[in-house]
C-alpha cells in the first residue's frame, strides 16, 4: 500500500525553512509542495493552475494542506475543478478585504460563497479550518464565516498569531496528527 500523498500549498513568499509546512516536507514521506513560478507576486488563476497540475500528477487523491494565501488558492481551486482530493486542511485563512492583505496578491477576491462536497469526502471531518484569535491577516469572525460557508469544521487554536514559524509551532505535531489520521483512512 502506498502512502497517501500530502500536498502543501504555501502562501505568498513560500514557507521558510522553520515553517511547519517545510518541516513536514523534510520529515515525512509523501509530502510535496505545490511550486509557484512567482512566490512574491501571486496571481490567483496562475496559482490555481499550478495546484491543479500538481493534483493531476499524483497517483491518488491527496490531502491538501494550505496555509495563509494558499488557503485561498485551495478554495478557488475547489470551486472551479472537480478532481478528487481526500481531505482539506485550511490554516490561517487571510481576509482579502482586510487591511493587511498583501497588495501584490491579485485576483483572490471575491471568495467562493460555498464549496462543492469533496468527491471522496463522506463527512465534514475531512475539511477543517484552523485559525487563531490574533491573526493579523484575519479576524475570528471572518474565519468562522469561511468555515461555515465552506462546510469546514472550525478549530480555533487561541492567540497564536498567523500560525506560521513566528507562532512557535515548530513542526506542529498536533496538526500533523490530523493529517496522519486522514492518511490512515
């Protein structure tokens, strides 16, 4: 039996070497990153095509793990494409109309009002949105609204900032435990 693939979808500027996404990629088999041609000037349609190409190249439906702007890539992809994915983890969804949204990011608004059910998803438990109460790119209300609209289980991790390397998550074993559970299904 092969290990179910995990596709990491970083946000703007990619995830640095101490970010939990990078640590997962170096420490676990079957974890790959969706590569973008321009990490500094994201264009939604271009990034969504790169995600679709990465999913199409895999031997089985992957687990998508998105952080920050990568979450918006994942939901725009899910609203436009119908390839099967096994699960979707959205971490620190940024508000494209918020005051700190990157000016160099283009085409990410408006957000999909809803998402179709994942073809291999029997229940909500394979779509999770994790947030922080002190994320400078979002608000608790925005995160809750997105979780509801996208039929994702909301998980609030408390006052942890943007849930990135600066949040002190390290290799974030709690997040990886969820991915491992999905890999075992």
